[in-house]
């Protein structure tokens, strides 16, 4: 554990009394610094006395303490949600709550089978936490919910699980999106992404290599970094390097199931919600049954 006192001429210093070999640290609303994976124990969480980085040994005169999660798995990641510290292993989610003296904090296992896939796989939103698990996506808003994903198979059937710890989640507030960058089955680095638009509950996928990303805030635009260390400013221009777009743009949706064959649908014309002066075209593909050869044809616009 290191501390820097916001003094330009004074470098950061190791907190000598703090546990070592940590997975990371977390600061609670009660002003305790938590050492995650204290002493190299991947299940232990220790905390110092409130606002006292030098006091880690519990006594009757301080609020320092520690606990071990009741699990056989190592801690993967953690985050704060209101008054709860969510701590996740590979398959479990635990909640740490402030309980006051003499225990200070207590832990409770909330669920199994919905842990986090990597340390950076979760994103806090305004009213929930969302994360990528081993086989799906989940949210927490006081309770854990499985998040239906329209592109689930496209992601999890093409995921290099040997490199899953590189998966990185980021928020894009401008477009109400959460992005997950992940390595595809044939890649050693993140080269694909899956996006959840939480305002429209829409999913989309694509190809883009980013090892980390920070949303706009300190900087005007989101900043992403590739696996080779190049920084990119996002949401600028039309292409990945911000250059003007010289080719056509296109988007492809997934299939829409029509009542398992119980209904017939006739599509005669589409009316786009956009400037009619822009050149735009549509193609509609129909399938008689899953995996059959589709029939595609253009549609009149307007």
C-alpha cells in the first residue's frame, strides 16, 4: 500500500504498517481503507482504523479489523454500491456491510454462479452495477439479476478463456453504453467488443482492440489504449483514427423471431427517422426456418 500526500516535491511512500502482497485497495464511505487479499491471502480483507493508515491491528480503542470470505475461491474484483461493498470471486458475489462495533464489517454471500470474469469486467452505472461473468452478464441494484443478451453466443462461443483476465469494461455516458473489450478465440489480446446500450436495452458487437478505456470527464472524449500502448481519443470523426469517412456506412441486425411460424408479416415500405436527403437503403432477409438459406431483397425508402 502506497500513499501520496499531494505534494509535488514529496514522492509516494509505502505504508509500513499496512498488509502486503495485495490484490488491491478500496476506500469505504466510513473512511476505512480496505486491503483486498491482505498478506497474500486471496480471500482475506483487512481494513485500517477509520482515517488512520498506520493502524491495522484490531483493538478495543480502534476500528481496524479483518475477515475472510466464506469461499474456496479467490477474490477477482470489487466495487462500492451505495452502502455495500460488492466482492466477487469467479462464481460468487459477496456483500460487505458496515455493522459497527465490535466487528465493524460483516460479509454475506449473495449468490453463486454469477461471479466476475476479470478484475475490470464491471462498471458502476447511476443506479446499478453491471458486469460480465463466466457465461453471461449480470446487474445489481440491491438484488442480482441475469441480463438477457441478444448476442450471447457470438461473445461466449468466441472467447479466449486463457486470456480472460484481460477483459476490460468501460462506460460511455454520451451514448448510454457499457463496452466490454475481450480476446477472441484466436487472439492473445483484446480484439473484439460487445456493447450494451442500457437506455434502449440494445446489444451490438464489433472488432476493435483496446486493453483499457476511460470515459470522458477529465478529458472531453473517452480515451482508449491499444495493447501496443497507443492512446486513442474516441467519439471523434468517423473512423478509428478520427479521419473522414470515405466509404459507405452500414449496420446489420440480428434475426427477429415471428411467433414461431404462427404469424405472417408483410413489409411493404420502411420510413426512416432521418434526413430524407441522405442516401440510405435497406435490405430485408427472410428465413423460413433457422439456419435455412435466406431470401434478401431491397426495400423502397420513404
